[in-house]
C-alpha cells in the first residue's frame, strides 16, 4: 500500500468519525441541557422542602390558656392569656423552641394600639412623660393580657427600651421603644432589634413615639428609611395609618424570614421639641 492510499484511508476514517460525532452531538447537547434543567429543579425542590421543614418546626406555636379572673384593660376587653410551651417527649432528641403565633402577635399590636388611643384622649396626662414612663403604661396593659409560665412575668424590660415575652428563658417577642429622632437613629434601631433575634425568632416590633411637627412627613420618612435597609425583603404592608409590617431576612441566614412591624404614634407634648 502506497503512502497516498494510507492517507486517503485515514482521511476517510476521520471523516466518518466526524460525521458520526455530528449525528450524536445534537442528541448529547439536548441531553446535557435537559440534565442541567432537571438538576436545577431537583435542587430547588430540595431546598424548598428543607426550608418548609425548618419553618414547620420553628413555626410550632404554643397554646394560650385563658383566665376568667383577668380584669379588662381600657378598650381591649380580652382575657388574660397564659403562654405555655408544648411538652417535649423525654425520648425526643430535639425539643422545638417556642415561637409566637400570628394570632397573639396581632393581639399584642392591638393592645399597643388601644393604649395609644387612651393617650390621645388624655393628652395632658402624658404630655410630660418621657420614653421610660410611656413604656411602662404599655407594659401595664400587656401584663394584663399575658402571663409567662417560664419567668412568672411575661412582659418586663431590660435597660430602658425592651419589651419582651419570655418562655423557657428565651425571648420570643421583642419590641424596641424609641422617640423619633431621624432616619439614621431609626435604622440603628432596626439593626439593634435584628441583633436580638435568634434563628428561630420570627416576630418583633418597633414602637416609635413622635413629638415632632408634621407626623405625616415622619410616617413617609419611616417607610423611605426602611426601604433602604439591606435586610428588608418585603413591605410595607399598611395595617393602619401608622402601622407598617415588613418581612426581613435574618442577618445570619437571609433565607430565614422575620416579621417586623413598625408602629408609630404621635404622642402629646407640653412644648415644641
């Protein structure tokens, strides 16, 4: 066989190989593309299921036991509620941490709203009060509605600002009380309250007292400032004229969502600030 014949045979073989590869390339490319899509869908489905499982465990509420001897408070004629975590089986390796359910979260916010109506109807009684004194009036009302089984006193304060509900030594609801002093301090308050929440804590509130002129402008500034926070995911949902609900991502795990409600009140003042 001559060199020319060898070359022709080799070229022919290479052409056949290339032809067969071209025939298979379309099928392989389609398979690879379908494989990527299938893997992506499987991974997203797995991620969604894991998050749902985690949220299911973390979202286990705890039953509220009503008490018939609780006195009504102002315009919120609700019975006193007893916060009781669910019993854990002794053989279980994991005990779900308590969380605040949606119904009691709304009830807390409504109690705060009702106390504010009292302040608006009796402005001279509250005009000289400072932040701590005003906060104590909210605590009185909240203590009339909730009782913590783990601490003996559901609502209490640490330092100057905290309102909390505690079960099994853990804070499951925290609210920060602040006078409105501008967007910068407000965003610092958001950072502060987010830092208080663990991975399983899902509900919190910021209570803002305003003694500046132009409350409407203050409400707009609150919404504008909150929209700039890096951990805000959704909102605002406007629940009342001055109550805005947001969804934030937990700073340590942004897929874990926190409901943060900002409640603003125009409190009376004896003099301009």
